[in-house]
């Protein structure tokens, strides 16, 4: 009898804390699914109410979700629609792969999780140049498994293009709309995690934010948000090739607002807010406007705005002044970060310079003279295919490489926490090409080690605490100690081919390049 009572009590305790496929978030109940290898997944969960024009929410700040019908259990087996990308064609208001109603989150958790597991949490902010959801719905099953099924992963959609980053005088004057909504969507997700992640077995007091490219740029903008105010929404950060786009003030963004207004045929903001999504998106897609001082439209037209609230100054200035949340960090970049963005037509000095200037039109002759000293280029200034590589390297250093190095240096100088820096030079080493290795099971030492470094950092705030091995032809390799960036010239982990992963000093060449780029960063509105 006594034994039966103990078994009953144990069973009741288990049922009280076990994470079930049916998760009650208060405003809605969601039913997840089993993934292979002891992982559960919930997809397409609302972390904010619909932001469509039908709901009167176009250009408005995110709000908490509207409660679902009482008794309804929402099927969370399918991912929600993505937020509309700048170049996307939209046939219907709702029902397609993309929609204004797009603020959905996905969670992967160990099947062994309970409400008291307190597993570390990784929030992944996807990239896409602030103009697309470029890394949507990444499957985190293998990443959770790499942690020995002992962490929770969250990814999500956020508004991009004008839906997330429209600015201008009319926007400022209208209390029903808001600036930097894409970043505020991300912040809304962070708050959602704080409120609900225990129901998936996660620890709201152990959260790492991370992401690639514009997602990494978003990470930095959250680190510097509100002048570096710590709202205790995250506790570590990992940024892969952080994108530092040109940031404009509210007033300097007026030309973008006016260009879109004219393209829609509207006379005011109210008209743009109420226009059916397919019509509005057609105007967004067909609008081709240069930055002032540029000769061709930039790769990414819409970017965050200095609103004197969420973003109070250029990012370089905020980092230099120590206005950032003090937490452990990882920053890094890829050897050829700029190559995929650079056109084949950049076959001369003039065309190479024009491509870069179209993206960062504040570049002047004096600044170009400084850049040319570091990047002299081929001897033939008029026709040489190698000018494309020069343009790519300059663009990559301006937008990704030097921001990453500067961020690590700023953290080492201005906080008591370590910052780790890396350089990915595996294969073609294109923009954020390490992503596949972090999220999946690598087949080289570089791929295996970087995944384990990420897992260790997410779980312990230190990439070295949990080591791993790789069986190479020359024997068993162990992940080397990843030293912090440190002071002075700086150190970083180098990932290369031939299973070579080792520490290196930041080279004199890299320091020379970034000294020039960082020195003009604020003038480039970064």
C-alpha cells in the first residue's frame, strides 16, 4: 500500500511539471509535435497580435497577442507566414507564404524537459538585410541534440522593409504608428520568452541572443538599445558578421517616405496604412530609389532609424562611449563576407568605387583616398576582373568585418566580461557560411568545433567549458582553447580547411583596414 502511494505521488509530481505537447500560454493553447531524437517542436505560435492593415496595425508597434477562442487548441505543427520581404511578390492579403500577419515564433525543446528544467535558451534572430526574413524557420533539432538535449531554441519572424522600418515626418507626427518596428518586434519576442519559456522547460534567467548578418546587427542594436539600458531580457550575445547599415535620422529618412508615398499614389500616411497589402507591396517592390549621393539603388534600401529612443546614436559612437549592455559576447566574420553582394560589372576602379558608394553615399574623396592606400587594387584602373574582389573586400569590411572587430575591442575595453572573436575561412568562406555548421552536424573539425563552441557558450557563457573531439586522418583532434579577444592587437579563433582550427593574432593588415573603416564609421552613418 505504501509503495503504491509513493508511485502515485511520483506520477502526480511528474504530471505537474512535465512539458506536454499541449502548452497553455494563457492567451492560447498550442499543440506541438515530436521531432527525431528526443526533441519537441512548436511552430507558428503568436508572440504578438496581427500587425496587418486589416487589424489597423500596419506601421504600429507590436502588442500582446489577442486571446484565442476559449477551449481551442491551436495546431502548432506548421510554421506561420513570413513577414513580407521588400522584393517579394504578394498575390493575396492572407493565406500565402508571406503576409503582414507574420509575428510567429517557433520553439524546440528536449522531450525530457519539465517546467522546472531551467534549460539555457538560445534566441535566434534571422538575417535578411532588414529587408527580408532571410533565415526563416531553421530546424533546431540537431542544435538541441548537440547540447545533449539540454537547451531550448527559439526562432521567429519580424517585420522588415517599410513594414518594419518606415520613417519620416508623418510617421513621427502620428501617435498610432511607430519607428523601428522590426526591432520592437524582436524586443516583443524577448519579453514573450521571459513570460512563457518556462512552459517549454527553458530558463528566462539564462538567455543568449544571436544571429547572422542583419540578425547579428540587430543583436548589437539590442546591446546598445536605449543607450545600453539593461532590461534583463538576455544574458549573453553571439553575433555572426554583424551588419552595420547606414542609420538615418527621422528627418533624413523623409526622402524614403516620400518616394514610397508617390509610388503608392497616396496623398498621406492614412492612405498607405489602409491600402490592401498586395497593392501596397507592389509599390514597395517596384520602387527603385537611390540613396542621396548614389547613382544606383542600394542592395538594402530600408534600415533602422536613429529615433533618439531605441537608437540614440550611431552604433560606432555607442560602442566607443560604452553605451551597451555588459554581457559575455562572441563576434566574428567570414573571409569573403562581401563577395556575394558585389556585381560582376565591378571591373574597374570607377565601378568598384561606385558600387560601394551606392551603399554608403557619405563616402567622400578624402575618405576614398585613405581607403585606396589600404586597398590599392590592380594596376589597370579601367578593366580588370579583380576589381570585383577589391570592391567586395571593401564592402565586406565596412558592413561586417570591422564592425565585428570593433565590437569585440569595445567589449574588452568597456566591460568586465570576455568577448571572443573569430574568422571563418572554410571553403569559399562566403557571407555567414558557418551557419550551416552551427545548426547541423559538421563533417570537418571546423564544422564540429564551431557548433560545440556555440553550444558551450549558450549553456555556460564560455565557448571553452564543453569541449569536443573530431576524428581526423591524423588522429583525434580536440577543440582548442578559444582565448578572449583581449587588449592590444586582439586574438581570434581561425577556422580553416584541412581541419585546421587555431588561435591567431589579428593581423597588421586587418588592423590597418579596420583602423581606416572604424575611423570613418560615424561619417558613414553606421
